[in-house]
């Protein structure tokens, strides 16, 4: 994505935009309610979080009985890693691309100090997210929700996985099987892996300051440093102290 030509927001009072064509790439990200994107190939339903990348010269119109909202922007260049044609994407569960586009819209129109640099970097981030979504198989929404909950709580000792999973509209066993099928790990294995990887990064970054095992344990969600050490050894094959000694972190 290069050469941002303009970016705008369609208000939610809009019920229809009649067929039109752009001589450049247009990207449409739907933010509110559902409707139909009408293309030459046929009608495509949209809902919040859906994004469509339309090549130059693509006739299209938008329709919704209840009104809808979107963010739209045009580009002079959009390099795709495969052939042309309309590309449809669905944003992450936490609407990461949507957040970036809100920032892009604000910085483009406010034109504050270094706005060109900011908009370029935000556009690069949108492009990177788009490529990632194109290249990976979509996971079930509940799997993504659980993944994001685990990441958000990896440093919280008070986090209870059973309570978190009980909030989903399926049984814990079904969610666990679905999660393992998508990620290769059970939710507890996934969370433990996140915590141990974060602990390793903390040990490495501490350098000569040598963060204590007790402090690192508390930062990665364990209020018992002895239990943390046992989990670390089960994951890595050696204790935290030996792991640091092998890397010259602990002398």
C-alpha cells in the first residue's frame, strides 16, 4: 500500500451508495451494521470488520436497509502477492485493522507535526495486517477470542482459565478441542507457553541487573515463584537459574 490519496468515513445514516468506479485502488472497511456490496460478479454480504480491496476500474455499489458505516480510502499503488481481482478480508476479533484506520483517518485530516511520516507508517501496518490475514487460514471467532484473552491475561495471577472459558456459548470441552485443532495446543498449554516465552525475554533483557526469579514469576502471572520454577523446568528442561547461567545472564 503506497500513495494515500484520501480517506473518509461514511456516516451510519447512509443506506445506499449507487454504482461508481474509481481509476485507482479503493479499500472499504465496514464498521457499522450489515448490508450488501454489489459487484459485477454478484452481491457480497458485509458486516462490521469486513474489508474489501477493489482494483482500479471496479464498478461497485453499497446497500443496507438499516444504514451502515465504513471507512474508505484510495491508493495510487497496492502490491498484492498474487493475481489481481477483488480481495475480501475479515479483520481480527479485536478489530486491529479498524483501530489503525481510525488513527490513519485522524492523522491524515489533522495534519499535525510529522503527519506524512505517521500516515505512511500506519498504512504500512494496515498492509502488513492485510497480508497476514490473506496468507493464513481463518480461525473460528471463538478460538481468536480465547487466544486474545490468554494474551491479555498472561501477566495476571488472578486469571482463571475455567472462568474465562465458561463465558463462551459452547462447552469447555468443545472449546478446548476446537482450540487445540486450530493451534496445536490446549488453552493451558498455550497460556503456559506465552508465559514462559515472556519470562525468557524478561531474563534476557534484564542483563546485568539480573531480575529475580520471584519478580519475573509475578510479572508472568505466577504468585508462587517455586511453582513458576517447576513449570519453567517442565517446559525448558532446566531451571530458570540454569537457563540464565547457560546464557551468561547469571554469574
